[in-house]
C-alpha cells in the first residue's frame, strides 16, 4: 500500500506540466511546436532560454518536493528504517509517469529527464555531481541533449548501485533487489522515451543544441 500511495502522490505532482502551462500563458501549445513534447529542451528551442530555465526549474521542483517529503516522513519512522530511499524511488517514478503521461493532455507529455534530475538531486549529492558532469560534458562536447540524457540514465543506475552497495543509503538487505529493479525501470523508461532520438543519432541527423 505504501508503494501505491507513493506512486499516486508522485503521479499527481507530475501532472503539473510546467512547459504546457508556461506555453499557454504565452499563447501557444508547446506540444504543437518543435519536437512536440512539453519538456525543457523543447521549451528552450521553441520559446528561448528564459522559458527553458523556468520549465526546467518547475519540473525539477515538482519532483524534489514530494521526494524529500517522503524521504523525511519515512526516515522519521522506525518501521520504515532501511527502506525510505526505496519509497523515494517509487515517488520519483510516479512523478515521471505523471509528467510523461498526463491524463488530461491525452497522455502526451514530456520525456521525464528534468524530473529524473529532481529525483537524482533528492537522492545524494555525489550522484548529483557525477550525473551533472556526465550530462554537461556530453552536451558541451557533442551538443546532443538526447545523448546526454541517455548517458545520465545509465549513470543513474551505475552510481546508485555503487552508493547502495557502499551503504550510503542504509538500505536493508531485503530492499536491495527491489531498489535495483526500480532504478532499472526508471532508466529504461527514460531511454525508451528517447527511442526516436536514438534512431536519429544512429542515422546522423539528430538536432544539435545551439550553445
């Protein structure tokens, strides 16, 4: 039941489509422009740097707030000792699902990378620094935001498993397999949402970000 509640709370928070509402305020439906999704990269390309920053901040915060709330609530109760980070992943997954598949927009949302960034920031500062370095390094060198997002999704799994095995999350042994499974689900979803970008990368015609 705790897992279902965390998913549900996350999904409701994820329904706050920052890009969609920001676009509506400025008289456009962002899903009808550019790549057709309501995420940060499309907002940046369609509406400019300010819009990109606002959308990114909104999508990160709508993930950080519920994730930290769950982490603090679960962490303060002895019955959840060793599992609060697992429930945090369920909450983050719920936010990503709400962002990617908002029911009131016919399940057409974003790709969940800014939300994943919020989840990363909620987990551990070392994870945040490593993933930020991977993303920024990839984008600066290649100018492919999609490639940076895909590599971050992979780093998200590898670094989290390393931190968990090192005891940084205090996970109980019985929670470890489920924790790893949730990491995989989140990463696979992010990569799957970039399947069109992967095809363009392989074909050599993926759009580059103008720095």
